[in-house]
C-alpha cells in the first residue's frame, strides 16, 4: 500500500515525519495520515515526494517493492538540507558563501542555499543554511555538499557549522 511504501522510502532517506512535512510545506499529521492510509495525496504532493525522497514514481506508487537504493546513484541536481539557522528543511540546487564583517565574537561566513522551489513571481528563493567561523570551514562544507550531490545522495546534514547562540532576530554570537 502507498502508506507503507511512503514510510519505507522516508526512513530510507533518513528523514523524520517532521522533516518531510517541513520540506513539503504540510503538517506532520498529514504525513502520518498518508503513511497510515487515512488520506491520499494529490498529484502535486506525489511529485514533491518523488523529488524530496529522490525516487521514481514507480518506486513510490508501484505494486512491486521499491528498488533497493544503489550504493552509488547518478549525480543529482538537488539535495535536501535542514537549515541550522531556522530549522527548516528544504531542497536546494545551488549554494553561495557570503562574507560578513569579521568579528571575534560572531561568525563571519554564511552558507546560502538556492531553493528548488521558486518564490513569488518565479524568483529564486535564497535560504540561510549555516554560519561558519572561517572561509575554509564554509568551503569544506560546500565541497562535501557537492560530493554528496555527485554521489546522488538525497539528504545532507551540515557538519562544519560554527556553534552559535542567537541573540534577537538578527544577532548571533559564537559559543565558547
């Protein structure tokens, strides 16, 4: 059944119900209803599932068991990452490193993701993903993301970000 297959594919991608719901812009309860066969997604949601989970329509909807995830996939044009700034999960197709004002108490570099979902009027949505104390750390993260995309990984977890404490809406301080 669809629900069982969705749950298998979600878990295989390493995503929680909350993370998948966040990436799709729906509630965790909606994911739970789909997985328990209490509701059926529309075609747009099915398309989103295939993109976020990195699977084919046949894997998601077919009667056969999903194809085992190969050890190495072909390169992927997008990857799912959770922003460590706003805790939102998204699908990203490109990345930029922005440099701020150097400071001993705040991170200087910011990794920005270009969302695969378009904003109002078809504009590219830029999402802040993580803060970095050095350019080297930001570039190392970017290299790891690019390698994950070349391997065809569906999900990447940020690993080189600076540990920060948020102060108000805009301020961040490095933790000791």
